[in-house]
C-alpha cells in the first residue's frame, strides 16, 4: 500500500504488531500545524484526522468535526483502519496545504478560535472555512462590515429577563446603539466603539451563544449580556464589532502596523470566579464574583456574575510601581468560610481575599502575577483608576 513516510505525514506505529492500515502521525516542519489549522500548535502528535479534508486534528476539534458529516469525516489515526485510497489522499494534503487553500484570505479582524474557546466559535469557524468557503483565494471576499442592524436578546439590568432589542452598529461613526422597540426613534444607549469589548461568556450567561459586551461609562464598567438563537448570527455580530474596533484602532494609531493592533481588538478575561473579600476596616468577609481583565489591568468584582455594574475594581500596575500579590493572608486575619487566601498590595491599600480551594488560590495567584509581570501597554487605555472599592461592599 502507499507509504506516507516521504511527505512526513504518516508512519506506521513503532509499538505492537505492525498493521499498515493503522497509522501514527508525525508532523515535520513542512507540515507543522499553525494557529487556525484546527490543530493547536502544541499538539505535535494528534490522534485524529479528517479523511474528507485531509487534515490532522486534535481531540477538541474532532468532536466539532463529527457534528458536520457533510463537511468532515473523522477517523482515529491509531485505532481505525485506513485503506489505500485514504492514505493516498492524506499524503497529498496535510494541514499546511489545506490551510493555504481554505485560509487564504482571513481578514485581520476575524477571530480564530483557540483550544479553550466556546463551541459556537469553533463550529462557526469550521463552517466559515469549509462549508461556506469564505476565505479561499477565488471566493467571495469577506468585506469589513461598515454597518449592521438586527435583533438580539438582552438581559434586563434590574429584572434579569431577556428581551428583544434592536441593535445598530455604525462602524464609520464608531458607535453601537440599541433600542427598546423596533420603531423607537431614539436609542436607549449609545456606546463608543473606542471603549467597547466583546467576549463570549456562554457558561456565565447560561446560553451556548451568550455574548458579553462591556464598555466604560461614568467611571464604571457596564456589562450587557446578549444572545441570539442562531450561532452564525451571534458570531457575525462578534466579528462585526471586532471589525469596527480594528477600524477605530487604525485611525487612532495610524503609525502602528496592523499586526500590533490586532491583539487589542477584543480580549477575554484571564480568570473569573468567586472569592471572599474584606474591607480596609476589617469588615466581615463577603462573597463576590471577580473578573480579571489583563489588558486594562483591572480586577473587577460584583455581587453576582451577571450584574450590570461592578461594585469595585482594583487597578494592577507593575511591580516597579509597588504592586504585589502574596500567597496567604496577613498574620492574625482569618477568612469566613474559605481558608486559602491571597493579598494584593497596591500603593493605596491591601486587598485581602480568600478562595474556595487551594487550586483556585494557585490559579488566581498565577493569573495576578502574570498581569503584574507584563509591561504597561503602549496603547493608551481608558484612565486607569485608583482603587474604587467600597468598605461596606
């Protein structure tokens, strides 16, 4: 049967009885996976392959590919049998060749999902590439959307109910508006693209298409929690907002190359979760939801995960400016229910926090230290606040 050793795609397994139809992958430099190839760069020896597309995929992506049998068909590299025709097909394709075809023109604003991203992003990325073929060289160009209008379900600030709202994106004006009713002449809110972030928060929102939009207003962070029944529609909205953000960044920083602006389009929280905190006057510990924004170097906290506004926030400067995080609690301080603690030291005060487990404590310490070790961003961000925590919160 044909051997795939020469292209460096597949070689027989080295352990156990040799069966030429059970194949074990190796990926030399010529076939190494790249971001967006449905195979994380760290996955050097993938266990799965799409024999309809001719690519190797990781375990996470194999599950997504299985959902679309009209696009992709999946086999185990090591456990399934491969006939001669499939081996030959794999030998003439491979991740880099398929990537070059189906990702020939991915716009800079288009979000390419990573291993830890939610399912809807991965599904729509695969559909956009292989089903709709949006990025092939001779296909229809994915134009940078200037305006967009449509209905999204928005969570009410006070009652928590999700209601239909009409959203209008005006990229040229750098604005996102939403209206209570379709026929309303005036918007309920006008949001500047300059201060906007968008991130999928499916678990927190409790919907597989849940999107969180965040923006600055009157020295606070306002959260909008949205969803749409259609996965394509919500991902299209997400990428339209990213396109508008990139357009703004290019105008605001004309001397910076596009590649340096892309990381600032949108960002995910580095870590989120419950901790307990006490105030500067040793008030009782209270349970709060914390969210760490690495780009703006803010640790925000809320009474509940879906609150519209934060109760307080801590700006995290650099180590050189006197910001530190220490494991455990100060001497003589004990938490309420949780014993694993940490202390954030700022030039203004100390923030004493407890975590529900040692695992959570270590993850928070790692995430906070990562932010403190980062150089201050060259891009001017919204005014970095001093600590706005309230002692009675």
